[in-house]
DNA sequence: TTTTGAGTTGTTCGA
DNA sequence: GTCGAACAACTCAAA
C-alpha cells in the first residue's frame, strides 16, 4: 500500500516499535499521528503531572521523527473522527497501532475498528494477556503460577533497532504539542535518558536490586516506570536487558537481583492481564466477600494523608514525594497505601484515584493491582492481618531517616532514634531540636496500635457475608 | 475427580 | 536481643 497511519498511543518510541515496524513493512509512506481526546484530558483520572510528562515525551518523539525525515501530526478530538478525517486527507489504507489491553483502550479501539481499517500489533507487554493462560484456557489469578507460565514461554528476541528513515506523506497539518506545565517534573525523567538509564541500571544496580530496592534512602530501584508507562521504553527492551544482565551476573546474589527485577516486569504484565480478564476490578474488590468493608472515609483525615501531615514521618515523606515529584518509591507506596486503607480505614479506591492524579507512571492496571493488594481485596492479596507499622517500616528501610528528612524538613534536626516517631521526644527535646509536635510537625492523627485493631475488626465483615 | 502443596513485600507475642 | 509461631482459613493450580 502507499500510505498507512501509525497511530501512536502508549508507544512513544522509535526503537523496538513493532507497530511502526509493521507499518513500514506494509506501506511506502507512514503518517505518525497522536490523537489528544479532550474528554480524556479533562478526566479526573488523567493527572496534570502525567499530561506534562506526556507532552514532553511527544516533543521528544517529534524531534526523533524530524531527524528521520518525518514529523508528528497531533490532532484533538474523538479518535474515530480524527482518524477518519486523516484517512480522507491522506488516502491512507490502514492504521497500525500497538495493542493496549486496558478497558478504556479496548473500547476506544473497538469504536475505531467498527468503521476504519485498524491493525493492532502486540508490544505493550512481552507476553500479551491472551498468551499467558492455564492449560484449560482460563486466566491465572495467582502471581506465582502466572510467572511460571510467563517464564516458560519463549524469551523475547532482540529488540528492533529504530528505523533509520521513516518516509512520510507531505504536508499534513497538525496542532502544536501543548506546553508542559512549568513545574519541571518531566526534567527528572527526560525522555532522551530512557535508553541510557536502562543500560546503566542493567549493568550496575540491577545486581544489588534484590536488597537495595527496598531502601527508600538509596537510589536502588530502576526508576524506569514512567518510561514503561508511555512506552518510551518497551517491555521487551527491559526484559532483554535483564536477560543480558543475567548472562553477566558474576554470583548468585547478582543473579537474584536480576531475577527480582525481571519479576517486577512480570508483575506489570500480571496486573495488565488481570485488568484485561477481570475489568470489574476497576470498580470493586476482586474478592467479592470484601466488598462491604465499613470504611470510615473521614474527609479531613484523607486531606491530611494527601498533604503529608499525618504525623507519621514515613507516610508524610512518601505523600510529599508524590506531590512534589510525581513519583514515589515502591516501598513508600506500600507504606502510604497501607496507612490510608488500614490505619485510616479509607476506601482503597480513594487512594487509587489520588495516585492516578499524581503519578507520572500512573497506570490503571498496576495502580489498581497495587492498591487491591495492599487492601487485601485483590488477587493474590496480602493477608488481611498484614498491617504495615509505619515506625518499623521506617526504621527498617530508612534507618537514618535520610528519606524522611529530605521530604519532611521540619524533622531536619531530630536525632535518628526519634526520626520515625518524633512524638516520643520530651518537650525539652522538641525545643532543643526545633521541632515542636503539634506546632512545627503534626501529632499522629491516629494511634497505630489502636488503628490496627480497628482495621482488623472492620475486615471481619467477610465472616458476616 | 480428588488431593496436595503453596501463596511478594508483616507484625506481634512470648519464650 | 533473637527466634519461632500465630495470625485464618481459603482458594488456586497442578499432579
């Protein structure tokens, strides 16, 4: 065919892009298109920070396209209308796009495919949801068997090189990419750094990952999630890097690091598959018997949690890291989520939505899976009696309070032994370390021991159902 | 069909 | 301070 549209969605990359490769194989001219749906942009789930990151990534993609003799057409509107218009203008015979398995995306793509020639190509995951099934064809609902099945599939081949040239049809007008807000958040995750960061991580930190990933005060995680969220890196590029690292791993500890990181990639695909097979998890608990937990849902406590003034330093640091940077350490996510759901007894869906509004990497599948795991309502959930103790977690994974003090400067002068429980300082100490509890830094809004017992009691609903 | 082993990330209590 | 058990059964996956 002469012309095809490459419809860009969650694959903002030229390297290892199977949809783009397929389009190039089949057509002489490719028109790269991004459709900005005003309804999606206005949705409370969209998240301003993530939009800013998206626009920065689009700008970078545009630059990459320019260097290959192409360009990016951005249009606003309903995808089916925009694409129909572009087919008229260009005479394109087919639209190629990377398959996206979320409920919203599937609905959107069905709408488009109803009237337009759309080809979906895998690439969002290493193994798409329909490829990892039990022998009887049913989906897995427990991670470990899922991961065994995932690993038993052929390992992905070498990622595709970015095409050197992408011939484009001439002169199709588009709009300018909107300016990213000036909060500078995208600067922390520059698009141009994505591949380099993956390479660096998979040559160094990945070997200590099994241990260091839990430390909030260390830079031990890969911090690649925003890139994977928008397909600036492909899952296959990540898995390939892990496979190479495994080959070079010098000892069992290093191999364990690689395995642990690969497992995280599999977790991502597990939750993508769960949301694909069980789209109702978006609205309700996966486990039916835990749909009637008597939440307290106190609005003032919810505000305190969001703003990082619960009086528990680790929780507050986590929440401030989120609002300030659009990213949160995974260990911190669990601690903050556990505190909201268990200590405050606030519906996990409130937390899920708040995270979606602030996370650069906010993804409906992973975010939902994580929240339901913490709440104990999901597939493969943590036992209900597993309630994180914010003080113990802090001591264990931020032993000197470095993480806490970075985001909660009120505690800057507090000695290590009190940094995770500053309310235990005497009045004299509070004065000495210039941190008056209730004045400079809030007193705990709940007493953990009491809140824990309250949560365990509330979770007994399942016995009544 | 039945049986069996296992299940991301914790905390608390008592010896 | 350290260690093991209890926390609660239940469901899933696989033999």
